[in-house]
C-alpha cells in the first residue's frame, strides 16, 4: 500500500468546494490500495490531520477530532505521494506545488509553472495568444499598491481611463473577472458604465489583477484532459446554467442548472474544441489533468477559450469526473490513474 496524503480545504475563496471535492474522492477511492492520511487546511492556514470517519467534510464539524500539524514539511516528507484536492489560490496556483517539489514527494496534478500560469487569467491569455488559441476581446486592469485602478495595454503602459477603454474596445455588456479566482467568485456581468467601477472594486477584493471581457451570447462547453506526455481528451460536455451565466450559486446550489454529455453541438465543433484543449494543455506545460472550458458563439459558431482549470472540481456533480466516466474511466479508476501519473514524471 502506498502512503498517500490527501489535502483539502485551503485559504482560497474555493475552500468549501475543496471540502466537497474531497468528500467525493474519499467515497470513491479504493482504500485497500492506499494507506491514507487526510489533512485539512483551515482558512487561516493552519494544517490538521482529520478524522476520516466523517461522512461529509462540508459539515461544520469537519475539524472535530482533528489534530493540529506542528511540522507540515515533516508530514509531507513522510509520504510516498500527495493528492492536493485544493482549488484556487494557494492550492491550484503553483504555491503548494512548489512546497511539494521542495519536499521531493510526487503529487497529483500540474507542476509549478502550469499551475501558476493557468490560475492567472491574464497570463494564460498572453501565453495562449502565441499559439493561436482564439479568445474573446479583453482588457487587463490592475489595482496599484496605492489603490488606483488602471488599465494596462499590451506594452504594459498604464491608463486610469478604464471606462473609455471599455467603450472603445469592448462596449457593454461585458464581464469582469478576478484574474486569480475560480468557481465564478469575483465574476460579474456589467450592463452599463455606471456599474463598471463599483464592480471592479469588488473584483479587486479577490485579486489585484482583473480581466474585463466582451460579452458573447454563447453556449458554455467543457472538456477533460488526462495524462502527461500523451494525454487523452474526453468528449465535450455542455453547461446549461439556470440564470444569466454560470455563477457559484448555479454551479453548486441551483438544481435547475444542468450538464449534458455529449454537448448538443455539431461533431465538427466538438472536434475543434478537443484539438484546442490539447494544445492549451501542452502550451501551459500541463501534467496529470485539466478541465478546459470554451464558449461557442451562438450567432457565428466561433469557438473561444474561456479558461483552463488544473485542479477542477471533483464533487459529485463536477464535470471533470463525469466527462471521464463518459470516456469509460470510473471515478475510482480515475483516482488510481492520477496517482500513477504523479509517479510517471
């Protein structure tokens, strides 16, 4: 049996999603194959060894019977492999991946570079522009350390006239997204200029870097990538949000939001998306797994990249394990495969 450390929680806005994902992982992992230690990170950064008899880590009682970890680095060094079921900042952005590299322990998921690049929407866009991945028009807004919001152009010159830039380059409606956030946290639709600055200030509470994107009347499509050197790509799934767009609430709380596999779009478009997904994964130096999300313009049938997630949700309703199941890989076998891939590189 391999000594496996599973980590959940974390200090990001997606803390609770991590605990939801970890609950599903624990219910589906083959416990006869692994000597499991379960660790939880509180929002204040404190690490605990958790009681594995809990049915649902989402409960407020998740820390009952937990033991505080006094030597985190020592805990990591004792493991044969680590599965960081962590989403968002400090879990999916290269931070914990760097710690695991220092500890010289294999781990599930992308390495430091791929994780950090994919987490930052601004720099994902810049890198993927070089390999011809189509993306909607966007602006980069930064909150300076003096609190001023400025728009940053392609030569990194700054201007305080954000509203003028939006009017000239994007127009309304548009979407505002915190660059290093996920699960639609820090994401807002802006329908008119008077909403722009208040929403930018809200997004700036989650990250200093903010993306403003043009609004496209679209279908939201996702596909799953699995592997290292020769990754496989699943069929394409379709998101059917209940509401204007796929918010945190519609993802995890609204039972009227649906997913469909395969997507209800032309097979040629699905193949185009799968090819783009593979190129995106390779361009960011992906390893292990990623979910790659796209928009399909309803009017033009043009495909645009939305984002790449290097540690996608693993909850019971999450698209990544559903897409892999559709591919013929059960949830339990998927966990085994991810752990095998951690040892391969």
